[in-house]
């Protein structure tokens, strides 16, 4: 018998599949209950991206019968983003494999702290901050990032008055900076639909580090121009993560969804076996 799933979880699963894959993808979500011990895979995108960046990964996971959620990350602040993702996780019945890309890694590290249903953390070219560290601090720890030169600042109104700063990647530089090797038409669509992130979110220090207690996996993108690959390897080693390296850009879930999916499935199998 399948485990009980809340109406909210079912709705979120179908919406996530539809958003990432279109109507046909939503239909594939129906048999995703799988084995009773099968975890739900929750995919968190990072800055300058949205849920569609997981499209190829979601397609592969759904074909194998896995439950998948792809919530939209507000990208407004680490504490508030983590609180939102935590609310999503609390709606999921059964174990969770939580996956974060880029800034999404900092979010999952904070959101999962103290949640027993989160059994594995998977970092895809992502930040893995210690308490007190920010994403920008980790970026600057090693040379190699060209993100600062590729972004421009925009301003948005704050609820209490005044203006906040947010960053976007220049469209003419987007493919080279974020998605080198991705077909030009795909990169152009990604650039047009990129989600800005507030400067405050990148500067905000982490207040929790779930990777200290939850088993973790890490994919290093060796051609990353956002987060220096040396920083990725260092964070993975510090977290004692089971690590693979892929010759890919920062947008590795778009350029190489196969290896990304394979690493996630390793975490899924570990949760199922209790390792």
C-alpha cells in the first residue's frame, strides 16, 4: 500500500511536473508513488534560474517512478527563503532527498536543520555554508569567479519604504558566464527568464548547517564560472560529502542532467537501504 500523501503534496507534485515538463510531464507524475520507502525528491533552484532548470532531471526521475517537487524559490533572503522551503518540506509525507543548486545549497542547509524527514542532502555546484558564512564569502574564498563582472544591479521597492538591490546577469554574457556549452537558443531563453537575487541574500550569513548531521552528496562542476570549482571541492570535502566531478558549467542540471540525476539516485538508494 502506498504511503498517505497530503492533498497539498499531490497538488504541488503535479504543478511542479507541469511547470517543468508541460502537460505530458504532469501525466507522468501519477504513478510516482513507487515503493513505500521511496523518498520524495525536492529540487531547489538557485539564483538567475527557476524551476525549469531542473527539466531534464525531473523527466528522468519521473520516468523511474519517483515523486518530485520543484518549488519556486523567492531569492529574497536566506532566512526567509529557508523558512519558505521548510514549510514545503513539512507538507511532504515520508522521507525526503533534498537537492540544491548554487544558492539553493545554502537554502537547503538551513531549511533542513532539525527536520527528521530529510534523509539526504544533494548539492549541485552549490554553496554549503558553515554557520556564520555567506554565499559571497564562500565565492571569494578562492579565485576564479567572474560573476561580479557579468552582473548588473537593479532596484526594487521594499515593503517598509526605500529600495533594495538585486542582481541579474547581463543577457549578452549569460551563456558564457552561466551556461557555457548549452545550445544558444536554450541559453537565450534562460537569460530572458532568469530570476534576480537580492544582494542581501548573498550577503546573509547562515544560521544552521544541516549537512553536519544529514548525509550529503556533492557534484563539482569543473567549468563553473559562478562558484570557483576549488571552492566547490573544498566545501564538499568539509561536509564529508560523497563527491563526483563533471566537466560542466554552473548550469549543470541543464547541460548535463544525466550525471546530476545519477548522483540524486545514489542518495535515493542510500535512503532506501538505510545507509
